[in-house]
C-alpha cells in the first residue's frame, strides 16, 4: 500500500509562533462553546444550555456553569482565553 505524500520532516518540525498557536486554540475553543450551546448536559438534567436558558431555574444553572468556565479560563497563564460575551448574548445572559 502506498502512502500519500505528506509534509517533509523539516516543514513538519517548524514551530508555530506563540501568537498564532494561541489564536488557533482560541478559535477551537470558540467553536467548541458554540457547539456546547446545543449539547444536552447532565448538569442541566439533560437539557442543552440553550434549552435551559429559557427557564428561570435553568438560566441560573447555565449562568453558574459559564461563571465556572470563565473562572477557569481567567486562571490560564496569559494564553488563549475565550471571551464568552457572544455565548452569553445567545443565551440572553448578557
């Protein structure tokens, strides 16, 4: 079996600049949290964050989850922290 040609080892071994790596991780996290809005979560009794945010008690639980995530993000050492204002706006929690 033949393998498809890949990047040469010298191209593969080049380091990604820190700012570019941070942006890649930040974009990945932003996409994850956009998808997270529609994932049923045990912490929300099987509701998605979007569903839970439509109910008063659910909205409070989603807000608490987001605060925990934001707190964790804020403790990252100057790296690719995510801004949750867009997520909060979509849930009506801004």
